[in-house]
C-alpha cells in the first residue's frame, strides 16, 4: 500500500463550495491529499476538510483572495509551511486546480472600470500569477487545470467581461502546456456549462425558466450536477490523462449541438 508521504497533493482554489467543493472531494476519493482555499467563509472550508478526513484523506483549508495580487507571495509561503507541518514534510504539490471565481451578468453599456479590475484580477491576473508561483513548487509530472466557462464560446448576453477573461486564461493555459511540457507538467482547461449552484447569484438554480431553456438546448436533456465537473477534474489530475495537454474540454452535456 502506498504510504501517505507518497500520496499526491492537489491545491484547489475556491474549494469550499459549489463545483470547487466537489472537485476537492472527488480528488480525495481518488486518493489525493487536498489543500483548498476559501475567500471569506472559513466554516464552509473547514466543513469540506472534515468530509475529506471522514474519507480517510488529509486536507487543509486556507484563506485566499484572488483579487489581492499582493497577497499571493504570502499565500505561497503559508502553503509551504502547511505542507511541511501537515503533510509529512512535503515541499511541493502535484496539481493546481484554478477554480475560484465570481460571476455576474453585466451588459457592456453598464460596465465600469471597477468591474473590469475585479473580474480581471480574479479570472486572469490572479490566476496567472498564482499559477506562475505554484508551478515553482509543483512536482515534475504534475499538472494544472483551469476552470473556464462555456460562455466564452456561446456568447451569453451580459457575460462579455467574464467570458473575455476566461478566454484569456484558455490561451494562457496553452502557453503553460508548451513551456512546462519538458517537465512532464500538463495544462488543460475545463469549460463547464449550466450547473445549478450558487454561482452568479444562483441564477440557474433560482430560475426555472432558465433551467428549462438550458435543458432544451442540451443533448443530455438535463442540467449538470457538481460531480459531472468534479469527476472530470479528477480525471485530468490522474495518470490516465498524462498525455493530454494544451486542450480545452467542454463539459456541457452537448449544449447547442
């Protein structure tokens, strides 16, 4: 049996709720240890840690705000300390799952510079520099998963800024795949479609008419469940996906086929 010291470690941003919570749990079920982040709700983060521990895994929840670019170095230092103290002296991670984000429909005519700065920091600038610094402490043969969105291809009204940032990350992911490929590190994007979570003000979950519209245009004739996305993240972080890099996987159940 593999010892705990040899278990792989995944860092999941925004792993305290919604899709990120299922990603963290799915990775734990696959035998990985997990460091998950939360923005402000520590209780949610600790609850996920307890669920992972109940599965026999190890996990830690750390506070992290992607809008505060200046805090990334401090977060990395904290992560290194946590790895040494809580994960048998580990010094590196194996996988980074860039999941944390915010969503809000804002028509182009109503966009402000403050909106731009917030979305760009969370979905592009923060992701870019966290990835840069995390890759310096990622084991060879590991990987990065960028959670983007189907909205960057399907032009959902009101999501121009959000989708543009996600599109930028999709391009960035291919450069990560190219530059870190010699180390055996792969990078892929996963673009979910409609899921009934609290994301974007729980717009899908709280709007039956919107749910029916999405279902009517989806080949699988249903909304996604969190594990539909979490399971794919786990696949991308497995050895079975070691030859897959620089790719965009669309997880929409066949939306708009």
